C-alpha cells in the first residue's frame, strides 16, 4: 500500500508538466515528458521533500545513488534548454537514469528473479541454470538495443568514428 502511494506521488511530481503540455509520456526519445527547466525544478522539489523524509526516508546508500543519478542528469543535460539540443543517445541515457531514480525513491521492492536453463547446442550434457533479476535483464536488453541502433546507423564501409576507412587498409 505504501509503495503504491509513493509511486502515485512520484508520478504526480515527475509528470506534472503533462497537463500543461498535452499528452506527453516519458519514453527514451522524450525522457522528461515536460520542458527541461520544469523537470529540473520538479527534481529540486523532490530532493527537498526527500530531505524532509517525504515520501520516505532514504538510507545513506540510497542518498549516494540518488546524488550520483542527479549528477549524471546534470552532466548529460549540460546547458541544454530544449530537448532538441540533446542528442538521441543522451536522451536514452536520461530515460534510463529517470527510471533508476524512480526505483531509488520507491525503495526496497523485492527484485524479481528469473531463472532459465541454457542448453549448449550439439551436446548431450545437461544445460546450465542462470538466474538474473528483471532489472539486469532489462539493462542488458537496453544495452543490446543501443548497440544494434549504433551498428544500424553506421553507413556500410564507414569507420565507426566517422573517419575515412581507407587509411586503415594496408597493402
């Protein structure tokens, strides 16, 4: 019950700009779902409320994580005043950070563990059992999607850093 009220509180705070801007929902392309300045203001309010123990008191480790996420937010946003000034890769990272921040504020929710058996093709040996939390699986999926987007955006035959590939070929 308490976790639900915390989640509702966070939703109200982090998505307050939706009523003003129309039906914007946070996603990897639009991680704030509101103007950057407004999001940063809401973030400052959230920090002040957490300092006072609302919606809950954070442990020292959680404060460190919250501060780390906040610092990474500020670093990625930089001097940008509009979402279009932030490149798509950084927007996706901001979205992931936003989701991590919600997890920190919501608190100790028992991680869901998923176990599965992997069999090695071409062998009769019994497969190995691997267990991961849902967060680990989501993070791995996110990283794999980012790698695939990166690979798909490189023109065929081009150097990944945009350099001319011909000097890399030796005779």
